[in-house]
C-alpha cells in the first residue's frame, strides 16, 4: 500500500477517534445537565421578550400574573340551588382530599371578605356613604333616605332590626355594604357563589394549581384530579355538568399539539429523507452516514441549548425538527460529488467540496445566530439549537466521512436527471427562435406584475396571540364561563400611582366615574378596584360632615317618623362625636381582607430613583375596546397621580413590530455586506448574482404571502433570514462548481427536498407562529432552488 494512502487511513482513523471523543463528551455533558435540573419548558410565555419597565409597573405585572397564574375556574351546572350547592361542596371536598394535593386555595368565588369586613365598616359607618346617599344629603333631600328606610322597615324582606336601627336610624349602612359587591347577577348561599342560567343554576368554584400549569407533570396531576372529582360528583348527581376555564386547559392543548407536531413532522421528514437517499444512491452506507450526521447534530444541539439556557422549550423542538433538513445537506453534497467523481477517495471528495461547504456553514450558522439577536428567549434557543446542530454535522463530515465514505456507490440516474435539467434550462433561456425570445421577454413582465400585486397586498400583524391558538371548544367553554362571571378579568389592567397614600386613594375615586362612562360606552364590561373598599380621608371627612349635619338638625324628626324610642338619641350622638377624626385606613381594611382584595393594593414601592411611590391595580373584564379606554384615560386630568393602562400583550406586540422592522433592515445590510464580501473572491458580477438568488427569493415570497393573504409578522422576518442563508448556500455551491454542475444540481435538489420536508411541513402546524415560519420557508426555499442554477450561466461565461 502506498505510503500516502497509509497516511490517509491513519489520519481518517484519528479523525474518527476524535469524533467519538467529542460525541461521548457531549453525551456526558447532556446527562450531567439533565441530572442538575435541566428540563423541557412548555410555558408559551417563556418565549416572549422581556419588557423593560419601571419598578412599579414590573411589580404590578408580577402581582397580576401571580394572581391569574395556575387558576382554574369551574361552573357546576345544576337544576336548582340545593343541588348546585351540594354538588359544589362535594367538588371542593373531593379536590381537597386528593392524595397528591394538586390544587390549593380551593373555594367558591364568593365575596367572603364582606363578612370579615362588615364589623370594621360598621365601626366607621358615620364616614361612609354611597354616592346616592351623599348626593341626597348634599341637596338637602334627606326625606328620600327616610322614605327608603321606612320601606325597609316595613318590608317583609327587610333586614332592619332594633339594634341596627338604634345605631343607624336611616339604615344607611346596609346600602353601603351592598355597594361593596355591586354584581347583582351573583348571589351567595351557604358559602357558595351562585348565578342563574337558562336551565337552572350554576355554582362557581375556584382552585389554584400547586405547580405551574405549564409543567407536563403538573398538567397530568391536575387534570386527573379534576376528572376524578367530576366523576365523584356525577356518581351522586348524574345530571350535573361542568364548565372549565383557566391556563391549565390551554397549556394541555398546546403541549399535546406540540408533541403531535414534533412526532408527525419529524417522522414524515425522516421517512421522506430516507426514501430520497435510497432513490438517489441505492446504498445503505449513505443512509448510515446521514444518520450519523443527523444524530451528532441533534446531540450537539441539545447539549449546547441545555448548557446555555438550562432548559429546552417545547417549541424549540418543533422548530428544531427543521435541523433534519439542513444538517443532512452536508452528506448529500458529499455523496453527490463522490458519485460525480467515482475515482476520487473520500478525502479528495471532502477537499473538493470543503470551500463551498465551509462558506455554507458560515452563512447558515450566521443566519441562525442572527435569529438569536431577537428578544424572544424561545427563538434564541432555536438559534443556538440549530447553529450548534450544524456545527456538529459539519464536524461529522470532516472527521467521520474520510473513514466511512470510501465505499463505492451504485450508478443511478440522479446525475443524468440533474444534467438534463441544467441542459434544459440552458436551452430554454438561450432561445434561438423568435417565438421563444418573445415568450422570454414577457417573463420579466409577468414577474413584475406578480411582485406589484403581491407586495401591494401585504399587511402586518404582530399580535403575540399568534403564538398560540387554542382549540375552539376550549375557547368557547371559557367564554361561556366568563359570561356567568360577568366578564371575569383579563391580563390588561389599569395601574394608578401617586406620591402618597391619600393622593392614591383620591385618584382611585376620581377614576371610578371615568370607568363608569367607559362601561356605559361598552368599552369594557366591568372594572374591579379598591375605591369602594378604601375611601380617602377627604371623602370620609365629607361624608362625616354630611351625617353630622343631618343628625344635628333632623335626628328628632327621623326618630319620630321611624317610630323609634327617643332614648337612642344621646347614645347615637355620643357615637357620632367619637367617630370624629377616626378614619378608615387601607391598613385596617387589608388586615381583614382576603387575597383577592390584597392583590389590588401595591402600597409603597420604591422607584428606580428611590423616590416614594404608592400604587394600586384596577382589574378589567370584558374588554371590547382597549384603545378607546386608554384614550379616555389619557384625556383626563389626573391632578394627584398617574393613571395608565398596562397591556403586556399590546406592549410585546409593539415590540415585535419594531423587531420585525429591524429584522428586515438587517436583511438589507446582510445583502449589501455579502455582495461586498463575495466580490473579493468572485468579482462583482458573480457576487451580485450569488446574492440576487436569495434576494429575489425573498421578494417573490413576500409577493406570494401577499397574494394568499398572510399578514407579515416577526416570524416571517425570521424565516427570511434562513431563506437568505440557505439561498446563498445554493448559490455558493454553483459558483464553486464551475465546470462540474451535475453533482451540485443533484445535491441542491436533494437539499431543497429535505429542507422542504422539514421546514415546509411546519406550515401544517396549528400554531400560527410556526405555520407562518414554515409557509415562508416553503415559498422561499422553492424559489431559491429554482433560481440557484442560473448561477451556472455566469460561471460558464466567466471561464
């Protein structure tokens, strides 16, 4: 055996040994990462960008998200009150007795804080009035209050008694207590919140998941606990039905959808590529080598992602299935080139494709890394996952193929078909007949017409709700339950802030009528705030003065017309005098309030510049026009504080729009820089042709998206980065090939097919973001494949 050949064998064995060491090191590192707590992340919110907010806004967002996180709402649908109450009580008892304790804070959604707060409010009754009561006293119409009290006194359903009348002869306090819970649709019996429905009664039950609803393990535990509890209730009450709502059910749907898509897309891609390789080479060894390439790429991808992030998002796996269609391209180029030059050994073949392959890796990896500069943690994971996978595949080609790639290949028709395709293009686009020339002259016109109409139809939509589309059945059930709860509450809310506590309370009071007008104008369905629970001292003083004036001037008349004993007068006036300057404070209310009420009070939060700020939250429900509400609030003069709508969904969507624009600007810069860089190696003419392939692919894809009515989002823009990277790869291989184009054409065809099998299949995803990503690549890679062979026209002319 010649000495040179022996050296090549030794070098090949050394490379293979190095590859084994790298692979084992990666596997060991991945195992260690997993043991140290690395996990699969399914929370869709973990993909969202992190907004830069001031300290008070961050605190408010964390408070609202914590309140709404992992919350489950259940409506127990029954025929009558007794049945609904007993079924709800049994449901709560069943959830509480589950061995794994999947749920905590299990209760009915009743306003049970009123019972605890009633005594506190009664002690401050002389400084509390409803808006109607205050208006009646301000206008001197105290007789209207007297008439209302008399109606209550003589009503069969009245709540007056001698003790209450002795302390509150006009029965002002009960109306104040009722005003704290203004929702007339909901009522409470035996500790259970009830509401009437068309065919009976619904009881409302609430529970909070002990663990995150986005944890697959917690999902299974919680859904099994609910199904078991429902089954126990139905055993006693077969006619009972349930409505469910909460993040848990959306998370389960998203997890199942992602798992199905991973298995479906991955399996179809793998089977399609296996068939493609077999038809192209009719040999097992290319399949073995391609599998090694892909396996190594996936191992590198997993370990790199877990090492940098400590977790792997489920959507990263969905996007990462596209790695199958890119990493395997390297083995395609190797075997197509080897088939085109059967006398070359593996090392010679690698040397032949090494320049183009290295440039292709650089451009593809750069495209993925560019995605990593977006503000989305999930997309940053996709960038690391795919870039690391490509590096693993590249190293496999360099280290493994010199040893395993020397097996002879069977002759197939692939190279012949590839050359015939190139010859056909040459004949079509170098016409000799006048008719052919005329048709070709019309082709640019047709392309321009498509570009004009397609690009003119383009619109943008950056709404983050595209990230996840829950099944219609879950959404419909949630909307039905929201109706029973009079709209429920949403993630958007109002943040009220002031320099001190009393200014904050007064600003909340000023906000109340503004929100009332918004409700009347159908901008929102409801607002839940603290103004009715925590009146400011200024308002309490005003109400005290009104009652003081009333009792000093008209107490005798009130006692006489209500038929009360005159002996109550000295005691009542003594209590009135004692109440002077004894005001209800937020701390007193919060001491006796439940968690729902406490959530709305942020209190003193130090700002970024250490200035003192007090904050409170007003939750919104049934939002119909948030922009109209925001405009209404902005147009109002808030003298004592600030009032602003906090819309994390809208803010992130706006940020997505900004990054979409930046991504397209990045594309333009990359096209310009690539043109300059390639000019050094290939000359200006060929460099412009190389860049023109992905540039025209992007323009034609944009036009097609406009024609099919797909609004452009950041996910389209991110896909265009890959169209750029992969399109340049195709161009580079043709630019490097010069004379021998058939092997490149065959490899590019197989590469395009495998990429479309992986990326294009993402267009089948039910998640809109993934669908858009896949659809864009389906168009873009197809156009890049069609346009890339035209590079051979330039290389031939340049010879």
